[in-house]
């Protein structure tokens, strides 16, 4: 790919100085040369943007992370239509039309440099044909292919994103597109928002997807209760300060010596380099909402509880197979990456891509960490998993742990350098067990450049965790997506069964309590 000063179809900043006709006088030629050099220098400065510390982090040897989104299509994918759609949207975003220059020479920091985008070079169409019409063989072929992406690298000489088109039917879809993007291009929430901004409603091809609305803030208390409200606010502030101090101490201990209990979920040293397998299962969002309403909690509380129940169920079986009982007081924590910058709305992203005047100023990885414990136990009452999940989630909402970890990481990066910041992040993740995230998806059926989407299953790989759990809602379904180290968890489909069974057990326990 040829590196240019100005990408085709995108105009940002001041325009270049056009080359004038050669003047006869030598003074005119020198003046023209000076003007051109100044113009080129200004264009180069405008077309380059420093990379954030977190973006650099995702290029560290132990953090070469990629986000992978498996998208099921309701019909065969039209390659020409897909190309045209990508050119008009995704390829116009600054991160998707820039290469990453990591060589910090001549006093310049690692930076983004605009380039031309040849969409054809970002589309991969493998010649794969499942045996016969067996959908199970097609599912296995798809799973093996996606697993191979976790073991391959991307070409850094062009923008680090690509679509893999698998035009054969599986048990869930008529065709599949796999979107792979390097994590340095943005945090997971922003990248998923950008991807959704490329979708449209099936019922209205001109309308963007509809997402669940935010919760309304509580009303101000009546005048008569204001003194009580002030006392309550003081108490909340004290709780916030105390929780933050405890979490900070816990985080510091984790970065130094505090490790999770060794379990089958805890990968061995170097798990970030081990082969990964990506599997997913659809569960009922209606059931999740029914539990939420009955327990007076949030969907996230239910999902944390279901995950805790699933991990406990799986571990109990594994220990039982070796003639042991599930140990008590297992320390198992997940690392949650929190975006410290508000995620752009899909409407803002869609408008920016359409106008072609997007800017990277409000985009990128500004990440903090949360350490979320998952209780591992066999409760007699399945609803206790949800109660524990709600308690843990409420506790983390009343803490500034993410802000502290973000600030401390920035300080380490500034004063100790990139390698020290990467080593600190690696140690924290290595001393915990898994990654966990919950993504809110569209509430109506959507299409991807004219292709109806059956499901969307996002995940991430390349970090030092043997297990990554991602949950994403779509219409009235919830996708459970697992990225596992095959050496540590050789039977990920069994863990998916445990998710489905745990949700069913918790739902069945509701009538006895309500």
C-alpha cells in the first residue's frame, strides 16, 4: 500500500498547496519550493496523530490483542455490495484509514498516519467448502477457521482491520462474516458502537439500530427531605472514599503478589501465546429479564450471577472427575476494562462517517481496570448467585477504582516508560483468572449493508487470560461468547452448556420465591 499525504475521499484540515507552473526566474522557483515545503509540513502534522499509551500497550509482546466479531448473515453475502458499504462508512473513519508508526525516531512519538485504503486488501474470502450438507461439519469448519485467526498476525503496513467472508451455511446462518480488528484502534465499546453505526434496521433501511434507552435519573428530593438528603449524600461520599481506598489497596496487592487460586480456568504462564478457540451459544434474554424483574436488580446483576453459577458448576464437575470436592474460599476474579472516555453514540459515528470529517480527538483507548470477584460455590438456592452478583456489582459502582487504575497507568507510562506500564498490566491480568464484559445490542432486527444479521458474537484474544466471557444482547436473545485457551479448557462447549443450564435453574427457582 502506498503511503500518501491525503487519503482518497477524505478531506480534513487545510488543503494542500497545488503545484504551480514553473516560473522562469530562479527567485520564483525558490519561493515556490519554500511554499510547497511549508504546505507539506503542515499537511504531515495534520495527518499524523500521537498514539495513546493504551494503544501502544496493545502492541506489547504480551498484549498483542485483537477483537473478533463473528456475524451471522441471513443470506449469502454479496461481496460487491459489502465493498461499497465499507468504502462509504468504515473506511472513512480516521483509525480505519491510518497506519501505525511505532518507530519513535527523530523526536517523534508513536503515531497514526493517514493513508489510502484499498478495501479489497481488507477482505479475505477463503475457498472453504464443508463436506456435504452437514451443518455440524460447517459449524466445526467455521470454528476452526476463527481459531486460526487467533494464531495469525495482521499486516501492519496497512490499517489493521479485515473482514473474512465465509459464504457457506451453518446451523445458525446462511453465511458468516468475521470482523477482525487490532485492539489498538479503539476500546471494545467504541469499536462495537462504530460497527453498529454501519448497520441499519431491517424494517427501515435508512434508520440506525435502536438500543435500549438509559435509566432515568432519580428526581430531586422534596424540600422537607433535603436535610436527610444531605446526610445521605455525605454517607454515600464516605462509602465511596472507603471503597476506593480498599480497592486501590487490593489492586496494588494484586500487581505485586496477590494471585487467584489455581483452577482449571487459570491459564499457565504464557497463556496469551497459546492457541485459542472461540465458541458461542444463544440463551433467552426474556428469561434474563424475568429474573431481573423478579429479583429487582439489573440485567448485568443477573448475568454476573449466571456466570458465577456456570463457573462453579463447571469446576465442581472437574474436581469431581479427579475424586475431589470443590474447594472452599476459591479466589477467582475477572478483569474488566472500563472506557474512561464517553463512548460516541452510533448516531454521531454514522453522521461523522457519512460526512467524511471524522476526527480521532475523541476516540481511542483510555482504559481503567476493575477487579470483579466471582464467588465459586454450590448454593442450595440458585437465586443466591444473583444476590451475590448484585451485591458485587453494587459494591463496584460505589468505587473510583477504574479512575485510579487509569491515572496510575498513565503516570507509570509517563515516568517509567512503555515497558514498565506493559509489565504492570501483564502482572495484574496474570494474577487474575478471566476477562468479563457485557455489551448492549440492538432491540430490533438489523442488516449489515443489506444482509440481515442473525447474530453477532464479539470477543477478544491476545491477553494473558485463559478464559474470556463476553455477553451481548440482540433482539430477545443473549449471546454467550467464550474465548478459551485450548490447553487449559479443552471442552468449551461443556462450559456453554453450563451457562444454559444455570440460567434455567435460576429461572425455575423463581416461582418458589415470588
